[in-house]
């Protein structure tokens, strides 16, 4: 299986970069990690006395590319396990799935 195409990775990275205003980037970031045929979107928080001296990370969503070139989106439960998204939208490009994450109609992505 071939990995996620570079253009798809760049689309998701651009979307992540726009999620948090630049003035807050020392406190919070949204980032994308590629592994095989998956792109995992995480929200990272700066160190605090409550959370500890390291940046912490919370899974937001995962975009998966199947062998037929179709993307699907999953969400992470409170234990960090990936779950099928309600109504499981699929797309040939990740952009429409990013729109679904933004709208978050089922309240599973952003806390």
C-alpha cells in the first residue's frame, strides 16, 4: 500500500495551521501526523503547572485512505481509541472531511 499522497498531507497541514491564531501558537497548536495511509489531527497544549513541563497532546480526528482512494474520518474516544464516525462520510479528497470536523455536528471532535 502506498502512503498518503503529499498533496493530501499539505491540504490537511494548511487546514491545521489556520485553526489557531498565530498570537496563540505558544499556547496551543493543531498539528497533523502522517503514518502509512492515515493522517492524525491532534491538538497540542503548552506546558502548564497543572499539565506538566511537556507539551500535551489530545487526538482530534483521523483521516484514513483506503486502497480504492477513498477517505474516511474517525474520532477518538476518551481512552484514545479510534471509533467510526456517525453517518461515516467518505470522500475522494480530505477537504470535505475537514469541513465535517469543523462543523462537528455530533460533538465528538473538539472536546
